[in-house]
């Protein structure tokens, strides 16, 4: 191709590309050229041209709000107001991992052998089926329902990190399915085809669609209450209740030296999820304290009923995964465990406990208490964020 094969000199082409990129930026942020970056849809809606050297236009971090913020520009991260949100972002980055770094050879050999029982295979398949689509539901809810309505840049910074982690988690199930040569359609269709999985996901999907209805706004009390129920549904219920029977089941295999690659992947997912859960609860409690009129006794009762319903759905899921006991686990233990987990979530939401059940799996805390572990592929010790102080 000659120098001017496109008929336009390189310098002109560069200028055109720049103009095109600027025009795209204008359209994305609803900025008009004549108002010089003042009419962003997400912040101060003044239409007068500002004095570009006016220091009084600098943001006051105290005016930042988690939702419905009109006073400050959501594109300016610093100065921070919500240090906790930034710290969650740093913790998430410090735990970075990729599923295809985990060796799967021993899992492949075991899966192809006759050393796994039919019930054990059933438990593994059910959990791959549930998690493979649940991770996508969570990622899509962040991007489509939550992100737009969070008006604080440090909280958005964490949401961007979390959305990427959910993509990594979905990738994990693609990697496991491919490694074990499983039927992709069977695994990724279980949320349509298996009642106990469908019921959990349907519960979540109605919460996403409520936010996506035309005309939805968090500026009314009713709208903000709907938004809070979405946050409870995804952070407290999906990531804080619906994931936990699966964590116990797959980590139980690893404790018995079975399916250790899959178990390792679940350990990393659980570590990420404990941070998601804690961020979500801090976000909910932060919105509550800034908007006390929204968290009415009636809303609190609705939240309690949502979590109680989730406990029943999760117990039904555990029974479906495990109609007969295996690996020292059985459905009765899962009822106690799910109720115990739900009580911990009520406590973090500053709500009275519901069940008073004891934890039948105290070993689960050890998994999240690891601060260092042998790196699984390069035999070097890797520092991970200590998760002992986190809710799990
Ligand atoms: Fe996830
Ligand atoms: Fe998550």
C-alpha cells in the first residue's frame, strides 16, 4: 500500500481520527461543544460557560453522595470521600487470578476414571450449572442496573473491578467445562432446565428487570427502595447466600483431595465473593445512612421476607444437589448452615437475627483466613489479602 493509499495524507487522517474520537466522547457524555464540558448528564446541569480558571469550581468531596448526587462531577475520583470503597478496589486488585493458571490434570484423570460415584458427579454438575450462569447474572446486573445509579466515582471504580471479576468467574466455568470435556449445552442451560437453579435465578432476574423498567429513577423514595432491594438481592442474597452451599460442596471435595483444580477455583471465587459481599453491604448501609427516609420499617420487613425466601430456595437447592448424603454432608446440615449464614447477613444489615442456628462447617472459616499460600503454578509464595476480617 502506498503512502497515500487512502487518498488522505497521514496528518489529515490523524486529525480526522481525533475529531471522530472527540465526537464519540461528546455523544457518550452528552457534552455539547458550545458549552465547554459543562452540561454532562451526570453532574451539574448548568448551561453557562464557566471560567476555566475558576478555582471555586473545584469539587468539595464532602458533597459526594452514593446515589442521586448532582453537586459534583462523577468523573473526578480524587479527592476521595468513601475511603472504604477505594480500599475494596485495592483489595480486589491484590487478589487477581485467572482460571487458566490452575492445573486441571488430576481433575481430568479423576473425572475420566471410575473413582467418582454417580452422586458425587451429580453434585459437581449441579454446581457448575448454577454458577456458570449466576456469575453472568451478577455481572449483567452491575453493568445494566447498578452502575448507572451509583453517582460516586470511588464506588464506581470498585464496580468496574467487580464486573471484571464476574467475567473471570464466568470464564472459570467455561474453562472447567472445556477441561473436563463436559456438555456445554447441558451445563449452561441448567438455569432453564433444573427447577432448583431456575427458581434461584428467577428470583434475582425480577430484581434486575424492576430497575430496567422505563422511567425508573432513584430520585423518588419508592425508586430508591426498589434499588435497595436490588442491592440486597444481588449482594446479600445471590453473593451472600445462594453461593454458599456450592462453596461448601466443592471445597469438601478438595478437602478429600478430589477435584482439587475445581476446588482451587472455588476457593479463589469465594475469596473474591467475600469482598463483593462486604462492599455491597457497606454500600447498602451507606445509602441507608444518607437516605434514612427510604429504609422504612416496611422496607426492612420486605428485606427480611426476601432473605427468608432465599433461605428456603437455597435449602431446596442443597436437597436437589444432595438427595443422599455424601462426603459427610447432608441436606439437614445445609439447612443449619444456610440459616447461620443468613443470620450473619442480618447482623451486618443491623437487623435482628432470625434463626439462631449453629455453623455445622466451622472449617469454612479456615479457607478465607489464609493470608499466604503456595502459588499453584510457579511454586512461589504469593501474598493475598487477608480475608479473616471479612464477612464470609
Ligand atoms: Fe462472581
Ligand atoms: Fe460476585
